[in-house]
C-alpha cells in the first residue's frame, strides 16, 4: 500500500500556514527605487562589457600586451570596484569607534545616503578621509573612479526622483576625476597604459549613463565628463606624451578651442620641470644617480623628510597634515605648483 | 517571458535588456517570498535589492548560474533571509502596538489574525534554514519537489525527508506556543 506522505496533523499544520498566503501589496515607490538602482547597475555592467570588447580590438594594433593588460584590469575591477569600500572602511570605523563610540554607527549608516539627505556630508567626509589615507597610486586611481561612479549614480537618482541637480555633487565628481588624472600624470610608464584605459572606460560609461537618461541630465556634471574625455583624447596612442603635456599643464585636447587665456608655449617650456623634446626627458638609466630635474627630491609630490616621507604625491604642510601639492581654484580644478592654470 | 534558459544565456553575455527582463519577471516572487518570512515590507524590499545585486555581481565575475535561474535567485534570497534571522534574537510572538486596525474590519478579529501571523512566522524562524526553505517553497510558493531539489541542490529524497521533519518540528513548535509549559 502506498504510504500517504501527509498525515491529518500534517494537514492541520499546512492549513495554519495558509494565513501567510495573503501578503500586502508591494509599495510602488519603494519598488520603483529598487528597480531604478538595479537598472542603473545593469546598464553600467552592460556598457562596461561593451567598452572592454571595443578596447580589445584597438590595443593589439597599438602594440599592447593585451593578456597582461586584461588580467590587470579584471583584477582591479573585481577586487576593488565591486567591493569598493568595506575592507579599508572597516579599519577606519574600528579606529573611529574607539574614539567616538556611537558616532561609528552614524558613519556606517551614512554610506547609503543621497545628496539631499542629512547624512550625506558624513559619507563624503569618510570618502575624503579614506582618499587622504590612500598613498598607493593604483589604489588611489581606483578609489577616485569608484567615487566618481557613485557621484554619477547619485545624479541619476536625483534626476529619476525629479530633484534639482546638486552643484556640490558635480564639483565633487570633478575633484575625483582630477585626482585620478593627477595621479595618472605621476605614474611610471609601465603602469600608465593600463590605468589610462581604465579611466577612459569609466568616463565613457559615465557619459553614456548621463546622456541616455530620459530626464534632464545634470548639465554641470555632464560638462565635467565631456571635458575630461577630451583631456584624455589621444592618451592611449601616446601615453608618455600625454603624461608630459598634462604635467606641463598644456592643453591636451585638440577638438575644441577652450575659451580661456592662451599660454605661450615658450612660457610653459620655461616653467616645465621636465624637458619635452629630447630623450633625456626619461631620466638617467638604471643605477645612475639622479641628475638635475630628475632628482626625485626636486619633483613635486615628494617630501624632503627622508625619515618620514609623505604618502605618495603629498606634501606635509604647516598644519601637520599631508596635502596634495597642486593648487585648486574655486571650481576645484587642480594645477601643479608654480604652473599656470590649465584652461 | 521568453524561455528561461535563453534569457539566462543572454544575461551571461551582459545584455542589458535580458538583465532587466529577469528583474521584472522574478522580483515580485522574491518580494513575496521575503515578505512571508520577514513580515516587513522594507526588509523584503531590501532582500529584493540585495538578491539582484548579488546576481549582477555573479554575472560580472562570470560566476552566475548556468541553468535553473529561478532556483538560483530564490537560493540567494533564502541565504540573505537566513543571515537576517541569525543576526536578530528569536522573535517572541506578540502584538505590534503600531499596527493600525482596518476600520472596516472587526478589531478583535484583526488582532487575532496579526497574532496568528506572528506565531506562524516565529515558528518558521525556529526551523533550520533548510527546513524553512522546503516549507515555504512547497506549501506557500507551490513548487514541485523536483524544483525545490534544484533550488537547494539536493536529491529529491532528501527534500522529502526535510519536508517531513520540518512539518513535525513546526507542529511541535505551534503546539508549544498554544500550550506553554
């Protein structure tokens, strides 16, 4: 005889479970917000995959070792961007918890806040602290790009909710990309190509996200994206030349004349700490002592204190903090010390 | 919705339209599943967001499912809910004073229903994660044993055994709540 799998008492229990069948409807506003975040992430994933594919086609012709480059990019994306904040933030939170106790919970809660929310300033503060503590140039670029992606996502969310764009958000975005570019300008040649591609991919993704959205885009942020894309024009083809032009503060984009005061090339050459035209620009050979402008102690971004050097790219100031040495104007645009401002 | 397997293959090629179609098709069911277990619309919505965020991460890392997409998504949601249960203390069945009564219904009837809901959720929470998953998928979502076996990555025989033990445990917990020592 076939055994009945469910006895009468089982059926009684099953009947009691039926009370869970009726559930309240999903809140339309909450559901729309969740979907919007997913759709933005799906779009970013999809467009990033397309960009990677198009870059694969371009690089072999330029003589890059694609397998090595792809491996480095994949490592960077999977380890640092998909898990962008937690590991180092945990260390910071532990330190903060020892000092401030309950304030840590506020900092943690702030990580999901939006520009029009009260905790947003706490979130940006923790970002600034983390950026200031990051000395490794690769990590610095990854962090700046991650934060820039977050600013774009926040701008999209504001637009989706029909809220006014935030000028502070656009300025913060600009600062993040400036940090990435400034750090690129100091990279060694062997790392430069990989990180240039990475920055370009992010900028194009961000541009596509902003221009594709149905609502009125954040014009200030969009202008920053467009300007930075132009800044990197031709950089992959001639990375070292791009780096030298950028460090010299010369205009690096050629498509559009930029509406600011023109700087005579002679004046820039005179102020440029690196010679541009000759092969000596690449410095002395391995094992040779640094000479003249190639002496690291004379380059911007290095502390004179040999025992306690500043983190990468920083200088210790009178207030005891390490600061990025380049000057910034009111709009947040960075300029190397002693150089004329870039248009 | 088109064939689930074809949709999954398109998603693995990072096709945006396929990724969105997957969300639109499966997110209501994931919400319902979370709502039944958690009884909180905010937590249930968070469960939906987290489930699909983990799905996207898996697709990006090329570690996503090769088949049985629905089973895969429910497994993620189930794991997330299990973590929530582990993080909080066991719920005591009690009335929530902030629940507003429906003006058209009998207040004592509504209160009784709320209490019964909390009791059954509390009993479910005391099951092992696997027992809970079997009960909800089988008796509330109406899945066949074969589908449940795929979602749990277990043989059908093991699913039936889990089902039997889960019902026994549930019965005992509910009886204990009715007749406390």
